[in-house]
């Protein structure tokens, strides 16, 4: 008993320095950034030795989301959302596909694995520069068909000005509520098999009700903006998404391959004996077993996509609304525009979005531990 | 023996005493001098020429060349800001003359007034009056300009224009007439590159649309940004954009200039570093291989930008920094630096024989034209406005709405304290 508490004390003392350091340099600075984001630090005297700061509450945030001059930020935020979704789908899907192919043990598997993993060792600045040349409007990919006697492509991978999936920011409240209703209904559909009563009561009915209410009374909700402001998925981000998927699918491939190798051969043989086809084996046995790997891949990739900076800087430069990103915007606002409070507010928005990905994961982990 | 030794000592001490003042004349300055700039690569030799002169005059000083690379100082300025906020200023740093200096560092009370230095060196007479007004406020003069670039220049290839049957346009109406002809022949009338070059084009168009007086009034806060003059400028700008290449946002300014050189485009509006690029890199003779004209509607006006160095308060080696500023403002320094950099000297008395045909022409305009400040290069407005303007430009490129752009500018101006 006594020895145990002494051990605990030792462990605590060993951890104390890093706890203090993390407390100050991570949580302390997060707190300081939150504080800064609620001041008006910026403008002409921003760089004075003792800059004047006043507490203004949430004004910076309100301005970012509904202000006249926040249009650039809103476009960047929309870009980041589309960008994250595409990157996740692309890198996880492609990585899994390559891993399944390599799991068939083709000849030269080791070599192929190295080749696919190699892009990860490049820095984003290098791969961004290479991809910028490859995707240039009058070069690289676009002239490829010429070698086969066709006309060169004219697609503007990085400079297209058209957008798809366009929506009006005025309607953002309505759209968010629709999304919430959709999610509720989807969860309900999944739960239907397991627990019918709970699924209908907890998820389906509220979901349908919410959707119906927004559909009927949506007009009563206030507009986020006084004017129309359209945002969408810019086709110019396609080039950047391709480059990122290229760089990160090797990484997810490695994760999945390790997982596939960890599944015992007996299990596979048993599935085959039961008459499962290759497709059925992966669909019903292997991939469900690798759920933790999928989750960690999603977490890692999503925070990478939220921190995206150097690749975009190298490929399309700053001040490019079509391919902009909140992280870039934060840097430019802070260090070029000298608006420190506004930059801090953008940082906090990014922080909250990242938390949206990570907190459910952490909660899930704790619950699992509790169950054990 | 002992006497001899004592004698020798006396002689030695006397020699030291006599020698000391002489040594002081050659170099009374010691210690370090840290120069912070973004001049690397092509611009490195020009900076090295200045440092050479400084070292000749002050052999005792150890010069630290703290260069942070990145065009137009994009990276350097961020590093500088973190250093200044952290209380670790360099001895002297490069900054675009004008509001980029005044609106950021002078307003924050971080710079020393250089008026005494200007008076002592007789610079009040050798620098044009219009320039001194733009780098100073009512409280003082804040930087020493090293070079002058012109922003409102239109470039073309004379032989190509002849082939296409058009002339270099003096007004935007001339340009539109020529542009139709060029379009019919499959030539891009005006080559444009990534986003900052759109800001660069805007200032030339706006200057033509509203005139130099209104332009100055705009930045002095006497003309509001949602006034009809500014809306008209945005309208004209939108019309000009119709004649530019659609892949602009993925090109660098050099690639846009290449379009003109290769005959894919007829004109390009860019600062006169394009002259350096075409003469040095593309080996074209000024006047024959490439031609120039003031951008349409701005003849007689010289829209300038300048690199300059200032003296931050609390510079660790203040005396060394002042000696550095003296080199920058001197005729010798300016004429060693500028021919290498491809710019002209800010001094009215520079030795024109050291410059090429284009620079001589620009120098002539510099001393005779009406001088106004550039927005895209930090003379006319401070960082806050410049940064916000870049995103307004993005909005405009997408929506092409002159009213909304002017209104956004007006809000931004209020925020930026113009």
C-alpha cells in the first residue's frame, strides 16, 4: 500500500515538468489566443511596444461570419470543408484500394510498397512546386494527349473560375439545420436494425420533424447576410486535392496494409471455407475489423487538411479565393494585415473545427476503456 | 640598456598617441551592423555592391547580411514583425517607402526621425520634394530611399505590334479599339498574371480613370471610396479584365511578360523590373526588342514605389546604422546599386551614363512628371488596407460587381484609418 503510493508520487513528479510545460505552452497559449481574439488588437498602432487592446467580446467572430469584409474568410472556410471531405474520401479510399491489391501478395510487393509510400517523404513545398508545373494550363498533364496524337487538354486544374455545388451564405442557418436533420435520419436508419423503438423515438422522428419544420417555416429564420453571397466547390481546388491525395494515399495504404497483415491467416481460411469470395472477405471481415485504423486515418488526415498551408502556398499562392484556406488567411491577416485579433479569431475557428473531429474520437476511446 | 628600453617605450607611446587619431579617422566605428532585407538571388549583387562601399568606409564594422528571401518581402516582413514584437530589432531594415513604413512602424512609434540626417547630408535638395512628402509625415522623415521603380508602364514588342497592325495605346479607348483587332487575330490583348498583378493593374487603371489629383485625395481621406469616381474606376477595370487571359491566376509575372515576348499577347502592364527581366534574362535590347509607354491615360504621371531603409528605435548598433544610411543616400551608393538592380536612383543628380536606355527615359520622367504613390507596393496605403484590398480584389474577380467592391473599399478604409 505504502509502496504503491510512493510509486504514484514518483510517477507524478516525473510527469510534473511536462504537465507544467504543456499547461503553459499549449493550454496557456490557447487561452491567450482566445483572449486576443476577443480584443480589437489591430489597425495602425498594432505593432507598438505597448499596443492598445480593448475587450470587444465576440465582435471579431460575428464580423467573420456575417460582416461585409468577411467574404474571403467564408469562402476559405467553405473551401476547407469541401477540401477535407474530398481529401478524406480520396486518400482513405485510394489507400485502402492499393492496400487490398498489395494484400494479394503480388510479385515485388516490397518494391511497390516503397514506391507508394515514397511521396510522403517529400515536403509539401517540393511536391507543391512539382504539381504546379504538372498542372500548369499550357503544360504538364494538359499536353499529355498530344503524345498520342490528340488535342491537348484545356482544363484549368489550378485556375478554373467555375464552381459546382454552389449555395448562398444567406441561407447558412437553414442549410445547417437541414444537414442536422439529414444526419439524425441517417443515424436512425442505421439503428433501425438493432433497436427499433429507440431508433424511431430518438433519431428518426426528431430528424423528420426538424426537416419538416425548416422546410415549412425556414423563411422565418434570419438571414446570415443582408446580401447574396455564393460559395461553392471551386474546380480550381481539384489540382490541390489531387496533389494531397497523391501524397497521402501511400500513408493510408501503409496503415491498412499493416492491419491486413495483422489479421490471422486462419480467419481468412475460415472465411474462404465458408464460401466467401475475395470481395465478401474484405467487405464483411477485413475492413470491419480495421475500424480503429480507419478512424485514426480519418483523424490524422482531417487535421492535416485543416492545417494545409505550404502546399496551397506553393501551388496557387496567397490571395487566391478559389483555392484559399483559413490557415493561409490567418497568416496573411496576422502578419501581412497586422490584424492580430482577427487572425486569432480565425485560429480559434480552425481550432474548434479540428476539435469537432477529435473530441468525438477521444470520447469514444474513453468509453471503450470504461467498458473494459 | 635599461635607458634604451625606456627610450623605446617613450617612442612607442608617442607613436601610439600620434597614430590613434589617424586610426580613428579611418574607422571610428566598431562592432556589428545587421542589415535586414529580402534582397537575394538576382538582387543579391546590388546589395553586395552597397555593402562593399560601406566596408571600405568602415573597415572596423562586421556587417551581418540578414536576408529573408521571398519576392516583395512576403516572408521577410512576417519575420521582421515577430522580431520587432519580440523586442529584437535589426540595426536597419528594408521596407517599401510610404505607408507600409509610416502606417505600420511610424504609427506604432517604432522608428527614429531622420530629418536631422537629411538636413546634415543636404538630401532635402537632392531628393524630389514630392518623394520627401510621401516618405515623411508632419512629425519627420522616416526612411532613406535607395531606388525608385515605376509602376505604371505598359510593355510591348514593337515588331509584333507592326505585324498585327496596332499601335501602343495612349488612352484606354485606344486600347479597346486595338484589343478588338487583336482578339480577331487570336492574340490576347493584355497579359495578366496571379493576383497581386491584378492589384498592380488596378492602380494603373484607377489612376487613368480618376486622375492624379483624385488619386492623392483618395489616400489623404478627402475622397471617399464609394464615390462615383471610384465606382467608375472599378467599372473600367472590369472592362479591361475582359481582354486578359483566363489562366492568369496560375502565372507568375515573368510568365505574363513572356507571353508578350513570345507574341502570344500584345501588352502587359508591370513595374519596370520587367525591363530588367527582358534586358538581362531575355537578352532583348531596350527600344528595339521591347518597347514601353506610360500605361493608358497616365502620361505625365509617374506612379512610384521605392525600397528604403529606416532606423528602428532601440537599434543595437545605432551609430553603425546611421553610417549605413549615409551610404544609401549618397550619390556613390545609389549609382553603384541601381544599375545592378535595374531601377533608377531617387536622387535628382544621378549619373545617367551608368544606366541603360529604358532607365534613362524613366529617370527623365522621374524628375519632370507628377509623382504619385503606388497602392500595390505599399506607398499609398498601410498593411491593413493592402491586405484587405487583396481579398476585395478576389471578390471582384469573381463577382465583377463595381458597386460592391467600392463599398467594401470604403469600409476597409474606415478600418485602416484612411
